[in-house]
C-alpha cells in the first residue's frame, strides 16, 4: 500500500488509533462551491465534465484547497456504468438523470454488456490517474460506484425519484429476471472498482442510495446480496483495501451489512451513531452521520451538533466524520468550514491514549 502523509482516514476505516477524527463530505466537490460552478461552465454538460480528466481533477481538488479534509473523492458519477452499457444517459436540467433506453424485459437484460472498465470507462480511470498524480502522497483518494440495486432503479425506471413501481413489479412478478440484471451489475461494478484501485484509488465506497425503499427480505435479496458479491470480489483481489458500504435508510440492516466482510458502514442521520456502534462497532468502522440540513443553521449550532455526533460515537477509533448524505447545493460554504473546524477542535479529546 501507498505511504501517505495523512493516513487518518485509512487508519480510522481499519479501526486503528488516530489523533483526531478524520473528515470528508459526500458530494464535497459540487454545486455549493462557486469555483465548481465556474469549472462546470467550461464543460458542455455534466457528463462532459465527467469525461474530461483534467476538469475532474480540478474539481476534485477544490474542496481540499478550501478545507482541512482528510480524503479526496474521485469526481464522477454512479451512472457511468449504465451509460457505458449503452442506455443513453442524459441529465435534464431540473429533473435529474434520464435514460433514453431503459431496460425492462428479458431480451434487453440479456443483451446488456459488462463494460470493460479500461475501454468504455477509460475516462474514469484516466481521471483517477490524473487526480492521483496531482495529490501525490498527501491524501487518500476514494473510488466509488453505485450499488447494483441503486443502478438498476435508474436503469429500469428510466429516471430517478419515483415510487419505484416498475422495478418493484419486476422484483415481484419476475424475481429471477431482476436477479439476472443485478448479477450483471455486480460483475460490472466489481471490475470497475478493481480498475479504480489499479489506477490509484486507496479506498472504495459503494453508494446504495435506494436500498432503504425495499422491504427487509427484498433488501437482503436485491440490494445486499449483490453488494456482498462485490465485497467478496474485492477482498479476493485486494484484501487490504478498505471497502465502505452505504445504504441510505439502511439502519435496520447494519448486522447483515457487516456480515459481508466490508470494513466500514456509512450511516445517514436517521440512525443513532452510538447505538450503531454498540451493534456492529467491534466489526466495522462507522462513517457519518450529520444531517446535511444542519449546515443551514448558524455556526454555533453546527458546532453543538458536531459535538453531539462525536459524543454519540464516543471515545476510541473507528469513526470517520461525514454528513449523513450529500451536501446540499444551496449550503453556505463557510458553514461546511465551521463543521470541519469543529471536528478538528473537539475530536482529539476522543482519541487520547489514557
Ligand atoms: O462526493 C463527491 O464529491 C463525488 C462526486 C459524486 C457525484 N455524484 C457528483 C455529482 C458522487 C459520489 C455521486 C454519486 C451519485 N450520483 C449518487 C449516489 C450518491 C448518494 O448521495 O447517495 C446518485 C444517486 C447519483 C445520480 C445523480 N447524479 C443525481 C441524482 C444527480 C443530480 C441531478 C441534478 O440535476 O440535481 C447527479 C449529478 C451530479 N453528480 C452532480 C454532481 C456534483 C451535479 C451535477 C451538476 O453539476 O449539474
């Protein structure tokens, strides 16, 4: 493994001692930053930005220049895989992602290719390489993918943000068909994440944004089981690389998630951090979990919320501070600074060796 100047994030994921609680923010490079909005104008649209390794690198570094963050995250999107499968991805202003050719039947699923990450997704690997070179050995770089279930929701529904009736009907009427789509996605994600490691990522995170909309037994079959296959693959090819699983609204599944053999679980704010630690803290590190809406409160209130989050986890290693979901586009950037500075100031008390 690479020797890094700042390895607090990687140490915390392995539940090793650190001097303060490492911090990063989901969507830390994004629209709340004026410098991101400037860079974004240089690209024709959002996917053109993702396809340009130099611009990806530029925006990845922007939050690191502003804040004392302990990790960088690759600037890309989870929908790169379905795009590479040929579904015709477009981001419609004000509506979010849309696929021109959703997959809804056996034929469409059977015809889906498993993309070669070094061919169809070469632009992502080039971004990782470019960012790695720019970071040098300063900070760890997080690679990521969407979970098979979360990718499938967009691929089958054809767009985001619905009641998920189309994909749920497939899961109820033809569960083996949905299993076959998820198996293809699990294979694609495994190769994609492995390639990101080879290109220079230090840790990997799987975003399961929509696992929490499933009933518990459906979650285990359609969301967790494909993620478990990915973890098993990564642990086979790169056992030392930390893997983080994040199911939004997945608080009831923490034990089952830890059983996959992953290193850390991301938590949203609806799960109590201290209670989660009591359940699975001897097996995995925990990442989270301040409600991103806290960053609209005043700096003194933000500091108090940070203090409560740190106290909820309690003393000792194994905590990575983060928001419970992505930072919101209208967040005042100086409020993010207040949060990060509060973690830096208040967390050393939880890491004293006595
Ligand atoms: O954290 C980071 O800084 C890394 C970059 C990152 C982006 N998307 C950049 C982005 C990551 C990790 C993602 C993941 C992602 N993308 C998820 C899972 C994340 C989670 O929080 O659970 C999902 C569901 C997507 C799909 C997606 N991409 C949506 C719903 C949108 C928003 C569309 C809109 O118009 O509001 C995107 C676009 C996107 N991805 C933006 C960014 C910064 C904004 C695009 C812009 O600049 O216009």
